């Protein structure tokens, strides 16, 4: 069994399973139905690539949620 990866999500230390993708992280954080934007190491990753983008140790991930209002 591989050790979990230590990453940062919105500046907070987080662990994910080795081999996890952005789709796995979004599911782990229960954000699947929300309108979000994700950047990994300052590069925006389109939602269509979440399942293809593997997370690496020490990645800096920022997740932003679109909020409507008036």
C-alpha cells in the first residue's frame, strides 16, 4: 500500500491517496455538484480534465466556488 500524498488545498494541509486525481479530490471534499474552478500550482485545470489530472506530492491546489448574488 502506498503512503498518502501531502498536498495543500486552499492553503490547508490535506492528504489524498497515492494515484488520486482531481476528480477523486473533488469527491473527497464533497464538491462534485458545485460550480467550481480548480488551479494546481497556479495552472487552471478544466473540469473535463479532472479525471485525467493526477495529483502529485506537494501540489498547491486552489478551489474556488462560483457564487451568485445580487
